[in-house]
């Protein structure tokens, strides 16, 4: 019966599309996910309170480092493919990798999940992925928000945002100010496009990869790329580099010290061209040779099918590189060996050079 035909009917929140009981049931379902990430600093009874409580570990001169991000339009592919766990990992990764570049150890994470009408099964799968990401990062999932917003999102759609806080000793902050000419640059492999450039990827799939005459009904996402469906390549979760980067900074190897890690760049939105200069002082440039390692096949598919120019590839996608580490040339081999021992696919990709004619010029990337 319509509201117009029953003007005297009492209205409830549920009539507007928001089911409080369903939201409460979801909280109960995800409490165990958060409990699995609980660390020594977590206080209180867990998920369900007004705020998450976290006791800072003992540091001499602690500095908190925070980061926030989302997953972007990669969510559209995940929703269409009914792949909801991986985007939870993406969410954690995009926040955690940003604070790692400063040498910060992740402490805790909070998420925001917004949808038209909560589907408890889908929401639980998303948050299970967030929990898995937190475990990989060594961060506690101490809170979050699940919001039903009928009329704002289309049925079945949802959006994600996250917030991470880490900690580092003030004297151990990595800020790139010690980077000097002739320093070496080491690349760490990505797992794919991570969570960047998906608006362009989706346009390529829609405009260039789909059949135009309607005669072929095959899904372009079923195309095999290096032995796996394109769908799997594009929905591979973002690498979380917390374990490797923090162990690299622990000084476990005797051949170098943590101070030899002069800068770390997260190759995220903006690609190599935009992100590497963010950690370089004025007057210094990065010379990069992308031919030193074969580019993963998924990026070649994007470039070829989309007819994307090389400059656009470099400033939109990570092109197979998720992180870059800058160190003295005398330490690069030892650091490279240590990263490989930690399970990273890593390689020397370039050097730092000085702009002799313009010592105050903004930093940039020179591709060889």
C-alpha cells in the first residue's frame, strides 16, 4: 500500500529504507573479524562503542602519522564480479602504504562503509577483507561506520573509505631530505594496478574491449592475461608492504643501517611521474629506466587496447611498481638482497641526479 493511500499510517525509519536491526546484526557479525586484529594496545570491549581506544606503545619521542583513502572505481568491477573481499584489502593497503613511507608502524585502522541498503552477507565479506588487510599490516581494526543511505546510492552499490594511524620515533622519520645526487633507486613490484586508474581501465573495457557489433557476447574480462582472466588481474588486491618495509628499517642486516633508507615513495594515484618527486628535495631529479624489468602483461594490455600513450601510462598507473626505496649507492646491493630475502621482487631501477643549471628547480622524473 502506498504512503499516498495511507496518509495516517505511522512511519518508521524502516519505511524510509533504513533498518536499524539489520545494522545492529551486522555489527555483531563483524565483531569476531575485529577481534582477530586486536593487538596489545587495544583497550575496551571492541567494536560497538562510540570510539575506539588505543594505548600508545612506549616511545622516547613518538610522532603519530595518519593517512586516509578509498578504493575508487575499482569498486565498480568488484561489485559486478561479486568479489568483495579483495577491495577490503585494497582499502587498508592504500592507507597503510602511505604512512609506511615515513617509517611509521601501523597501529590501528577505522573504516567507513556506505550503501543504499545493507546486505549483511556482502558487508561482512567486505569487512572480512578489511580485517585481512589489517592483519597483513599489523594494525588493529578498532572501529568503523556502516551507513545505510537509501536514495543516495543505487541498489547494490557501496563505497568505502578508511583511516589509519601509525607511529614513528621523531629521529627515525623518513622525509627524503637526505637524498643526494648519485643515490640509487630500488623498485618493489606491485600486484597489478592496485587501486589507481580504474576509471580509465573501465572506459577501455567499455569503449575498446567490448564488441561493437553485438555479434560476440563474450565478456572481455574473461580474456586470459598471462594465464589468468583479466578480471583476476584487475581485481588482485593491492600489496601491503608493511612487513617488508618495517623489517627493512629494523636494521636486521649488518650491511646497512636504517638511516641508509633515505626516502620511500608509494607509487599510487599519479603513477611514477607524480609520486617519486614528492620525496625528493629541490634541485634533484630521478632518472628511471623502465626497461630494466619487463612490464607486467596487464599494463601492456591496457596500453595496447586503450592506445594509451607512454607518458599517460607513467602518470596514471604504477606500471608494475608499488614502492620505490632510495639509498646510497654503496648500500643498494645489500638492501636489494635483503628485500629479496623478505620475499619482495625488487630491482635497481635508477639514480638521483642534480640539476646543475637550476639548483632550485622542482624535482621531476626523467625516463630513459
